[in-house]
């Protein structure tokens, strides 16, 4: 069976990429390991994704944003970064830049559902679920993909969006740098007595970090990063003790707090593929770059990457070039590497600094917070990186 493009993985990156190809007329097949019911109605997985202003614009352009109900979108108007027990904080405020919000929180399952609902209506995209990719070969003229149902498919290009632990990246011999932080992040939702005023907090307390992110109504998304043994204890704590623990660690800023969801753990491993492309094969989403969630860049970068690759493919079609040829792929790789590499290493550096409890690191943190707060160009740069606001003003779609 010959396709133009085979996409491996119908997660949020793979689905967005399929939607980006809607007007190309290319024959696209998606291969997804999960059953169809999970794609149609993905369960809440604890993740509330902070989307930058650029990501919102990209999702609007793909017709996804209008599929998400207003009550599922929570604007972040201000963000505060705190260090240890100090009341001093680095703050970012959307009103300073005359923008509606620094970013928007939408839960991962809501994004996935909106993407699936949209992509399932596209004629030139077929989604094959409940099937895994078990083998992959490419050469200068075609790519060949073997499936767990015994079928083999051919295409001009294979795009892998099969997670940060991508099996096909390994099959294609692409190495990746992996950084295991030896920590686990636990995510859940809690309700609280007092309003959050749409302020996000990132508290780098010693031993563990706590992010409290504003959702609709008096609810927040809670993100706790801790060494894995501490996480295990946290997961075992009875609800009432857990509620009390978070309430106290957040210094009662939101009054009485109560769990309203399960607690979901994710081991913290960041991944950056050494290259994003090889013969007739490209990596997007977490398969290309899997970020530490502290700077909330993972899916935002995934959206930018898929948009870039789709644009390069559209350009090739216009020029009657090979859509899986090395020119297209090299161009994508160069641009996506330029964007992702500094963010990947910068984020890991921030994590190392803010989770290191040695005295020099604690002192340096205080200097960094004060410098960032008081030195306008530094603050502006951090804010732009976190919100991607300026990029939304550029055309086409900021890239
Ligand atoms: C706790 C947490 C908080 C986060 N917060 C944010 C945030 O605030 N902002 C942000 O931008 N990002 C955030 N992220 C990152 C974001 O969740 C990811 O970047 C995003 O989900 C990656 O999407 P993906 O489609 O690349 O990969 P995945 O979501 O991992 O999807 C991969 C898909 O491929 C399928 N698959 C895998 N192997 C195969 C195979 N061999 N054959 C067929 N199918 C296969 C899987 O079943 C899956 O459906 C967070 C992540 C975590 C863990």
C-alpha cells in the first residue's frame, strides 16, 4: 500500500501535523498503538498544558481552538517564581504588555480530543488504531513500514511522533541525549477556598518544587517535583494528609485545599535527539525533543516543529520537489534545532540550579531572581521565551 506520508503516533503532535497537511491533497496514514476509543475520548491524565500565545494562534489556524469550550481554557494573567522560604518573587504580568494573558492552560486530554475530532473529519487522512509499528526501512526512493498486524506500507516520508522514548528513532539509528533527573513529577487538580486571581506560582522550595496553576473557578493544577522515593510516599498519602501537605507548603495562600482528581506520576527524563531527520524519516514532538515540564515548553515546541515541517513540505509541493527529499528534511532540521537546542539546555540548566540545595547554588538563585526582576532586557527575554507573544505578531504564524 503506497501512501505519501505515514505518521507514527496519533498523540497531540502527530494529530496536529496531520491537520496541518489538510490542504496539500497528500495521502496521509496515521499509525497509533492505542485503541480507537482512547483516541475518541482520551481520559484525564493529570496534565494541564500551559500553551503560549503562539501555540494558541497555531491551534486557531488549525481549527482546533474553536473546538475547545471556554470553560476548559484558563488564562494565566500573572506568574510568580519563588525561591525557598523567601517572600521575594520574580513576577511577570500580562498587563505590562497589554496582552490578555501570558498563556492559557488546557488539559492534555481536551487538546487530544479536539485534535482527534478535527482530524477524523479530514478525507485524505486515515487513522489506523490498535496497531504498532514494528519495523522500518528507508532508502533513497521510498520508506517501508511494518505493522504489528502483519501489514507492510510504503510512503515517500515517515514522520515519527511516537513519544520521547520513540522506538522508531532507535530503529533508524538516531541517537538521543537523555537526561534523567532522578525525580518524578506528580500532577493533579485541587479545589481551594480563595480565588487564585489567575496567578500562576512556581515555588522552588528546598527538596521539592511546587507549581500551582490557575484553572477555571476555584481550582488549580498542582505540579510537584520530588525525588522518586518522596514521590512514592506522596502518592500513598491518604487524601486528607495530602491536602494538608500541599496547603501548608503553599503557605495557605489559597486557604483550604482539596484533591478533586487522581494523582498522576511522570518520571522526569528529558530527551534531545542528536538529529531530527535521516533518509525519508523525520522526528516531531517529544520524539524530537522531550522537555522537562518546568518551563512548559514541551508541546509548544511540538506545535512549532510540526508547523515548520508541514510548511517545508508545502513549499516542496509548490516547487514540484520530492516531499521526502533531503532538502526538505535538512531545512526542517536546521530551523527546529535552532529553536529547540537553547531552550532544552537552558531549561535543564534552570532545573539544575533551582533543585540544587548546595549553598552556592542557593545564593546564585537569589541573584538570578533579582537580576531577572530588575534588569529589564533580561526580564523581557525570559517573558518572551515563556509566552512567545512577540512571535504571534510576525507572519506567517510567526515562523
Ligand atoms: C507532567 C507534564 C506536564 C507537562 N506540561 C506541559 C506544559 O505545561 N506545556 C507544554 O507545552 N508541554 C507540557 N508537557 C509536555 C507535553 O505533554 C508533551 O510535549 C506532549 O504530550 C507530546 O506529544 P507527542 O504527540 O509528541 O507525544 P505523546 O503524547 O507521547 O504521544 C505519542 C503517541 O505515539 C503512540 N506510539 C508510540 N509508539 C508507537 C508505535 N511504535 N507505533 C504506533 N504508535 C506509537 C503512543 O501511543 C502515543 O499516542 C508536559 C508533560 C508532562 C509529563
